[in-house]
């Protein structure tokens, strides 16, 4: 199950293990590629999160500049 990509909690329950540590200790030491695959999958998420954070920062900076321009334009309008 682990080799097929099943979650360790699901696998642990199906095997009747009382704790997921038992499952990890027994099977992940035998199935090295399972740990490697999990690490690679996690590594793929990191750039996505970083990219999302960078995009959020760009949007915030753009909004700040827009507000600054709007404020500046409001100050230039002649008062009647």
C-alpha cells in the first residue's frame, strides 16, 4: 500500500497497527523509495508555496503604489 502511494495512516489502520510509527519503522526502512518519493513530493510543494508568497507580495506592493498614486492625485485637485 505504501509503495502504491497510500497514506501511512490508512495503511497503518488496514494492517491493524496501533500507531503509524510501527508502520513507518517496519515498511519504510524496507521500501526506501517510499521515503524518497515522499521527500520529492514535499520538495515540489516548497517552490509553489514560495511562488504564491512572492505573488502575494507583488500584489500588496501594487496595491500600495496604486493607493499612493490615488492619494497624490487627490492632493493635486484644486479645491473649490
